[in-house]
C-alpha cells in the first residue's frame, strides 16, 4: 500500500488527541505526516518502521512520545521536538540512520534514556543558546557529537520572491502546521517558511 503523505484530522465533535499505538506501523509508503495541534500523545510504535517517512514536526500540544514511536524510520532525516514534550520513550528515534538534524525547542531539556536515539555521531542537535550547556550534562542530549545554537523565535517578514526556490523549503501556516514543501501555488496570505537553519514569515500576494 502506497501512502505518500497524510494529515491527521478529526471531525469537530471528535477531536483527535492522540496517535495510538501502532497507528501507522509498517506503513513504508508514508512519506510525510501532519500532526494537528490537538494531539497530546504519540503512542508506542505509532510510526514503527515507516521507512519512507523523511521528516516530522511535532506540534507544541504533544507532551509525550511513546516507546519505539519512530523506531526504524530509516528515511527520517530531521525531526522537530517542541518544549511541550515532557517524556520521550525508549528507542523513540532509534535505528534512524539518516537522521542528521534534531531541532529541540526548549530551555529546560527533559531527561530520557540514552537509547532514545542512535545517530548521535552523525546528527546535529539544534537548541536555544541557553540550553546548550544543560544538554551537555544530561541524557540523551549529551551524547550528540554536535550541539549548536538555533534561534527558534526570530521570524523575519519578507516577500515570497526573496526565497531561494532552488533550495528545499518547508511551509507552515501560522499555527505551526506544515502544509507544503514549496511556496509555489500558495494562496495569498502569510506563511512561515523554513529553509535550512533560517525561518522567515513570508507574505504571498
């Protein structure tokens, strides 16, 4: 079964609050997923062995990531973890050999087992400047060979023609939900665009 991408929605009377255990386990054709801000928990094995998944942004509503949640997501190259997360389960991002960028937006890093990740030698951990020294002292963050400062708050408003369309981008709405991998075809409005390590507020006219 081929599933290129998926957005998790709920009807107004049924708000989605969690991604259950094994919800998308072994969905190797899943390449991207949009998790809504109503979700507070990602269950055990939720995206187990989703080898086609390349990136995931976890919304600020999520407080827990279960055991083996993204285990063996071999295509995963980057992940964004918000400061709302207070618990990360065992092997949550283990055996993700392509994972090279971990964005962790927190000033108070949560302590978890060293086995949360396995790509410590190749991945760069990006955190706010004030969190660097704290991350160097506790598991699992201290195991990353490279820990660099990243500004998660500064957003510069620019016109859409200032974006380098030759480089990959990620487009989010103002609620932080990823909606596209291109600024082409966007309706008029304001969007947040991440390109590399820079984040910009883009006005599409």
